[in-house]
């Protein structure tokens, strides 16, 4: 039994060609890899854009809520108390 060296690839090439692969397989795989990288980059950009939009919306909502609380502290306190009462009733209600 002979030990093949790194430079002796003729047996491997015959095996690969025997399974229907040809010299174009490498370029097809390269194109597939490039296409996958491009798709991942597009998805990453889309997710980043969505994240930035959601973050901006949340910051705007937080600033608006802060303005409402500053301008109407008693109404805000009443709404918070009512919400707390409702949550307490829901969780303590027994069947």
C-alpha cells in the first residue's frame, strides 16, 4: 500500500472527475459563495436599517412620554395608579 504525498493528486482528480465534477465546479462554487456573501450583506444592511428605525422610534416615544409626564404630572400619576390597580386585580383574582 503506497502512501500518497501532497503533490500526488492524480488519484483524487480521477475520483472527482468520476463523480461528475469538472473544472467548472470550482468557479461555480466560487460564484455560489460570492452570491451567498452578497445576500448575507444585503440582509445585514436591512436588519441594521430596521434596528436604526426602531431605535429612533423608541427614542422619539420616550422623549414624547417624558414631555407628557413633565407637563401633566397628576394625570400621569393617575394613569399609572389605574394601570397598577388593573394589573393587581388581574393577578390576584381567584376562580
